[in-house]
C-alpha cells in the first residue's frame, strides 16, 4: 500500500472528474427539474400531477407488476435450470452453462426482434394454434403485456440462472443428503435447506432481473409498441412526442429511486450474510 | 425414479430452447427468399444478407457504433486503469466516493444518462452529437473497465513493484515493466466487455442522434418500425455471430470468463 | 566513516500516518556483517528494513550507508537489495529475464549481461532453469532466483525478509548454508528480519532484538542465548521461568522468597527449564503436566511461586502426574536481568 496522497489523487481524479462532469452533474440537474416550481422554489406538484393521471398510474403499476412477475418467473425457472445444470458432469456442465450465457453476448435488439417472428400475426405460435384448431383467427399476442413479459424473461433469465448456479455450487455438498437422511421430503429440502443456503444468489439474481426489467427500454419499445408502455418507453414518449421534460424528470427519478432501492436491498442482504459468517 | 431422471434433460431442453431458439429462428429467417419476415423461411437465398451491406444508413451507423465501441472503451481504459491502480495500491482519501462515482453509470438507467447529457451538455455547450455519444459511451464503459482492471490488479502481488524499484526502476517504469504485462489479460478482457456493452447499448444513444448520426442498434429499431423485411434479421444474425466469435476467441486465448 | 558504522541508523523514527512504528532507533552495522533483526510481529523490524530499502519514508532521523546520507535517496538509487518473503519474482518473465532485470536497467547489454546473468544463476545452481517461468519452479528454487536477482546487482546491503519462513525443514538448512556461503564469498552486508529465534541464532553474527519499535538488546548469538539482559529477551529465547528481584529476594505470587545461594544484584532472574534442579531443594511442587521429548522430559509444576517449567534428561526415572516434588532454582545458574518489563 503506497502512502503518497498526491500521486493517488492524480491517478484517480481524472476518472472521477470525468464521471462527475459527464454523468453525475447532468443527471442530478435533470432529476432536480421535477422538483422545481415554475415560479421558482421547490415543489412536489409534478409528482402529484404525474400520479393523478390514470395513464401514468397504469404504466407505473404495469412496470412494477411486469418486473415483479419476470423476477418471480425467472427465480422459479432459474432454480429448476440451475439444479439441472449443477447435477451434470463437469464437461457437460461447462457446455450447457456456455449455452445459457451465449444470449448475453447477442444484441438485445436482435434477441427481442426474434419474438416478432414468433409472436406476430403470422408468427409460429399463431400458425401452430390455427393448425391445431385451438383458435380460428390469429391471436393478438404482440404489443401486449404477455409479449413484453416473454421478451424480458428471455432477456434476463440467464442472469438469474448464473447467480443460482454459483450459489448452488457454493452450498455445502452434504447439505441435501443430510436433510434427506433426517427425513425431509423434497419440498422440505428445498424450503428449509436449499433456499436459505442460496438466498444470497437468489437476491443477487433477483436484483439484476428486477432492475433490468424495470429499466429495460428495447423490449417494451419493440414488443409493447406505442400503446402498451412501461416507464422507460413512457419517458421516451414524454420527451420525443410531448416535449414534457418535467414529466421525464419525474419518471427518471422514480426509476432511479426504485433501482437504488433494489440495489440497497442487495447490499443489505449480502452484508447481513457476511456478518453471520464472520461471527461464526 | 424415472420422473427424476427425466426432469434434468427436459428442463434443460426447454430452457435452452427458450433462450437460444429465438436466435436460431432469426438466423433461419435471414436466409429467407421471401419479401417479408417469416418463419419457416420461404425458400433459401442470401439476398437479405447481401442487402444489409447495401443499406447506406446501416453502413454509416455501423461505422459510428464501431468508432464508439473502440474509441469509448479505449478512453474508458485510459481513465480507468490509473483510477483502478490508485484504488488498489494506494491509501486513497475518499476511495469509496471515487469508486461510487466511477461505477455509478452502471446503476442509473441509460436513457436518463442520454437525456441528461442532451439537456445539460449538448444543448448548453453546443457539443456535437458525435462527441456527446463518445462521452456517453466512455462513461458507460468506465464502470466495467474499473471493475475488471481492479480485479486483476488485486490478484497481482504488489511487492513485485517494490522489487522492480529496488532493482533500479522508477515507479512509473515499474508500472509499465512489471504491472502492465501481468494485467494485460484483464485489460484485454475489459476491452472486450466494454466493446460488446457499448456496441449493443441502446437507451443511452436514443436521444443522442442527429441527421446521419446514429448508432447501429438505434438505427435497426428505426428501420424495423418502417420496413418489415428480413434484412434486420440478417443484420442481427451477422452481429450476433460477430460478438459470439469475439467472445469465443477471447475465452480461448485470455480465459475471458475469469475476469468478468 | 569508521568500519564499525558502514550502515548506521541515527535516531530513526518511522510512522504509518500518525501511528509511530519505530521510535528513535540507533544502530551501527559493520561492513560484511550478518545481522538479524529479531522480534515478534509488530515490533518494527520489517518497518525498519523497509526504511533502509527506501520503501518507507523516514519521519525523522538519518540513514547513512557507506559514508553517504541516504535518508531521502529514492529506493531505486540506493544499491540496497531486498529478498522479499514472497520472493516477488516477476511472473511474466523467465528466470533469466528476472535476474537480468536490474542489470538491463543499469544499461548492461550483450555478452557482459549474458556472462553476468549466467554466473549469477550458476552461483545458485539454477543454470539449467534459465528459460523457466517462476511458476514452474519450487518454492526453494524461486527463492534462489530471488537471491541471484538481488546479488547480481552487487548491492552494498542485502536485506532479507523472513528468508527461511516459507521453507520446509530440509530446505531451511540448505538455504541457511547457501546464505552463509554467499555472504562469505561476496562479503556483502546482510540484514535479515525474522521472528524465529532459532533462525537468528543459527545464521547471524549479531542479533538485534526488537520490541514495540525499540531495540531491546544487541549482541552475539551467544550473548542473546545465554545472557539476555531483559525479561522480554529472556522469554523470547526460552527462559521460561522468570521472576523479578527485590533486595536480593525473589518476588513471587507467594511473596518475597529467599533463594539458595547468593542472588546477584539485578532487576530479575531467569532460568531455562534445564536449569531447574528437580528432586532436591527448598521448594515444593506438584506435577501438573508432563511431556516426553525424546532426549528429555518436560514437567509443568504447580508451585507456591507460580507455574514452573522444568526439563530433565529422559534417562531419569519419570514422575507421575500429581506427584509431589522438591525442586530448586539455583541462583548461580540464573541469567541476571538488568531490566524487567
């Protein structure tokens, strides 16, 4: 550890000043816009206005609902997938994990675009449904909450699976057999042993998926269209269509507060866990 | 017992089909001979792959995205390597504040960063869109650069620098002679991670577009809103293979996944 | 400069931020001497070594080497070598390039460089390993590369940080011999830092025992081993029965006690377990613990004086746990301590 303060500052300050000037200061000013009264002074009237509008309420609740649903769904599927993957032989495990990670390398635009082919009026799903006689006319799946849900789930599921794989691998090897020997059924094994021991991974994955869904732009823009909005696409519309920068600032603030809250929760749980360990 | 032994392959099959399937469909659709995007593809042709290269706006926006991904990541490393070094080797006053500031752009949604930059840098200071995009992408990649480079610095013993100094090297010389060669893998990995992140980034660049100045993914979204032909599918496939190829090579030669 | 002060530390004070690690330290080292800085962790021995190397800024006082004041001289100009505890080899460079590193910085090139590096490698018996990377060598081999890397620079002083601590018993002896040979052949002044008294006794010409940033005692290995001057040093080199003296009487938990024989005038007395006479004497004890150590048998006695450790030849008949024993602490055998802390 070197002691020279001047040297340390000279090395660290350019990056810090750059990030502050290009990012921090403009964002803080932007966020303050929503609290500025037109006559000078400060007010929260922009926020009461925003939440009294029923369209905004719908979008806000939809964003929360979809983010929560995607998080829960990815946790359920994620556990099943992570279980299956960690029980594979080492060679196969690496290959399958690679396949799970692969989509993360592909542009989200490309990944989301694929769903148009699948969910569109003449897409695979509608073709299959009609061929099987389930429906007569093509269903309207695209530009709906369902489409956004599917798109977000596909986008963020890999993050959850990876978090859970490492959590499951860090779990003591004998925990499950020990619980089985003590007479627990599989449901009890999951609920009383696996879940508490992988809580940290679940929280990390959950936070990534939740904040990712909350702040996703591409998926709702492509799969939700201009009618089924989420907060990010609403923000875009407020700026690009309505030129309403105050509303944009309000939405930005809400998004940041919600993702910070999720991040703080993550840190809390992670440090609570570390404390337990260091006390043990 | 049969139920359990079937559980693993079925689960994996479904999950991988869900994650990879859409991508395969896009690849198949890009070889279609038909006029509109459809699956199964109507016939086989390379016309849409060929068309991608003839669309003028794709060529321009590809160039822009490439410039931002390479230039922005390089700039982020130029800023990030010294900062990481200070954070890992020095008793830096306010180290946590510095760490928070440089890694904040990762937490704040990109669309907000882009809008803030537009409103409070581009407009008041008359900054050109290209420069603004460059600044935005640099800020966006900076957290990744600092994280990956810090991790490889933390894995490197710091006493080799003292050893180099005692053998007659200056402090700066010690950095270039014994630190840089040993964190090269980390720097390359940071570069690739930054490149892919920057190249695929959309929200930051949404508001930062002007006449003829657009990043490729934003351009693709704009194009698909107007034209419903398989050229976007073809372009998506090409880009996907490009990034998979880069990451695959990086993994092969650098052990990329150790760093990220 | 006299020969007795080739390297001298004058009123050296060293600090990390506000916490002082070494205070007002004075030490003169002769040219060609092999010095051990001995003490428990936190005693300031490593801090002192780093200050000599120039890796730590001196708060006050002076460091003089070969007639020049080097207190403020940058580390890379000092001609001081340091063999790190971790060896600190450059992982990306081959053995050859590691040894050549400093010579190249001096501007040495071509056959001169080649010859010098090869002879350096030869002197530590690693000529055939020139093209290996450090990671492909054993710990002992890595350490010899580190030694060669420092020695080819022909340093005025070679500092060694816990040179034997990472080695197993067999390699330890080998390395100890190696260091003594290098020292004899080159005549380099060596200072090594250790917390292991056996290492210091076996290797050093002179031992500097440190405690809490101050020198506790300086002396030859015989001095330190047989004639510790303070209770701290006595304890550190294995005098396990230590008592303060008051007016020629031993101060114990049972009050002031007369000794058999004439007590010297000192602040305290110390006995090794070997020096305790078992079977006769004015004191009574009960055997609370016993252990067999091959050629000797150790006893832990519960006595009115407090716990006493005794050691006798293994050929003597053993005493059972709980047995009552008489014993003596003969004053004439004790090491007199001038300081009791």
